C-alpha cells in the first residue's frame, strides 16, 4: 500500500486535502475576526484569534506528517517537489492568517471609519481568493481519477485562473487603501496609519500565497499531460 495511503486512507492526496481543509478553517475566521476588530469587541477578537492559532497549529501537525512521509525514491502520481510546494504554500496561507489575527490583538487600534466599507470589500476579496485556491486542491482526488485530463482538469485550471485574477484585484485594492490611508496623515496618529498599513500588507501576502498554491497545482496538472 502507498505510504501516503497508509497514513491518511485510500487517497494518495488525502494529506494535502486534509491540510487544505484545516487551512480553510483559518481563512473562514478572517471575516468574523475583522468585524470584531472594527467593532472594537476585544473579547471576541481574542477568542477568534485563539481559534485561528489552534487551527494553524493543527495544520502544522498535518504538514509535518506529510513531510515525514514523502521519502525520495517512491512513486507519486505527480512530482514530489510539486506536492511539497503545495504544502508550503498552504502553510504560508495559514501562517499569514495567524499573523493577521495576532496583529489585531497587539494594539487597540481600529480602521478609519471613512475607509471601513472599502476595507470590508477588501477582506471579502481576500477570503474569496483563498477559498478558490484551497477548493482547487480539494479536487485532487477527482483529478487523479480522470488522469488529470478532461472537463474536470479544465474546470480546475479555470478556477486557478480565477485565483490569479482575484489576487490582481486584491493588489489594486491594497494600493488604493494604502494611498487613502496616507492621505489621512496629520488627521490620524502616524502609528495608527502604519499599523493599518501593516494589516493590509499582511492580508495582501496571504493572497500571494494563495496564487502560488494555484500556480503549483497548475504545474502539477500540466506535468501529467
């Protein structure tokens, strides 16, 4: 029996899918923790931050098992390096989500009222980008059944393209928000502006990792053709 099958069941992609689902638990908490932050609900914010950190830790444990059970010299349906890169990208997503959550607990500073609507749109786009990337990973079982070809493969590749478009839109939103924050210089404390800029940049990096995950999955699919 395949070594990965012994670890996670019949699917050779079971570990990656399990890891993606755990990372998605971090992602799904980003909007509620953002709302707690914007509403200055510090008790709820702390509670949600702990949940995100717990999910990130559990994702780390799965990542370690994957790395320990991907020895060289074994046959894998796709390149071993591709599998490891996907795991790393997903790990980076969970890390960035946790970084964002922890940052919100460090300083009782909320986002400027005049930019909150735009920030809410931004965070929703960030979550959508990550969901798309992670849902593509969850299609690996079906891709294996279809030998990485046919309509299912084309559907996944289309979703990966969508991840790239969403990441580009997040970049545009990032630049817009940062520019508008800088225009508030003199109206808000400088440290408040820097803090909010760091929050935005952390979320933007999260989408970069999501795009990298999609790109690596794309290469895995192409490698089978």
